[in-house]
């Protein structure tokens, strides 16, 4: 039996009286691709902060690749193989795309010169940004900024990639392009956890879906089953949304951009 890549055991986090994670336990294996959905304020981005090291848990343990990372900071976890994107891309605007990737590889991934160049080139190729390598990041449009955000995470050469709403604000064809990139990196063996409100894009890629609400997991399983659960439909989708959202029919087309 394959050992889990990431394990959360009874992880909790509060800010005063506000609960952002309560007694959360789950694990994912190497090469898994998992989606996370939930209403605004559910604690999804905070969960990523707990996994990546941006936040420290108040209780519980986080293990990655068989070792406890609970008290490690974000830089140490990144060098172990946890890479992430952020909802709002903030590249170094006065640097070129390639220079942004070198910074990610060297400072995030801890690579030396030759290895960092190779990682940056690979990230350019994976995200289809080779043609923009020498372009200042401040001149990029939204889609290209999203691609650069993804490329910066990939340049650290993670074994676990955390994607935080990379499809937000994009057109349907642009979302499809990003989904294809994510399928490609997962096919290469990289585990992916993807937070997304563009549900149809998410369900076209992931094999497991988790719904988070109020800092608690209220659904976990194959996407169609989770989307059909009454509790999930109540807090996230709304009682009038059907499980057709997970498919390709006309109901799905009208409901694929739910952002509570």
C-alpha cells in the first residue's frame, strides 16, 4: 500500500472566536488530484495556508512525505516539495517572466544556478509561456498572469501543487487551457489540490472532491456523489442546483460558474 504524501490529523485553527479549521483530518497520496469547494469564508484558503506553512495550526499535526512539518515555516515546506499559487497573482512587475521563475526556483525551491535555469525553462514549457520569457511581468494580461503564477509554483519543482482559484476571472476557453496544463502536470506524477469556484472546470480534472464549510469537511468522495449530497447543495450550490452541474448537459452549462 502506498504511503500518503500529505496527512492532516485533527488540525484546528481559530482567530479569536472565528473558527477557520476545526478538527480536520484527511490525506492524499502521491499523484492524486483533489478538488476543494465551499462557500466564501469556508476556510479554503486558510486550509492552504495551514498546509503550505503560511499559517500555524492551533492543534493537530501535518505530515508531508512521512515527516512532520507542523512547525516548519513556508520556506522550509516549499523546499520539501509543497508549491502553491495565490488567488491574486503578484509577480515582480519590473522583472521578466523568466526572471520571476528564476527567483521562484532559487529562493523557493532552493536550487543553484544551473538547476534553477533548468527548472525555469521547464516551467515555461509546461505553461506555454516560452514566447513571453523576456517580457516584463507588468505587461501581462490576466490569463498570462495566471499562467505565470502557476509557472512560479512549478519552478519550485513541487511534488504537491496547491492551486487557489487559478480559473477565477477567465473566459471559458482560457479556463480550458489552464485545465489542460493542470492535467499535464498531474499526468507527470505531481499531486494537485485545487480550490475553485468554477465547478465544471474542477470536475473535469479532479477524481476526488471535498466540500469545506465553516472550517469543517461536509463532503468527501467522487465529484458527482459529493455534489449530490444535500448538505453540500444547501451550503454551497443552493437547493435548486442539480448534480447535472458535474456533467456536460445544459444545466451544467448554466451553473458552472457558481460563486456564492
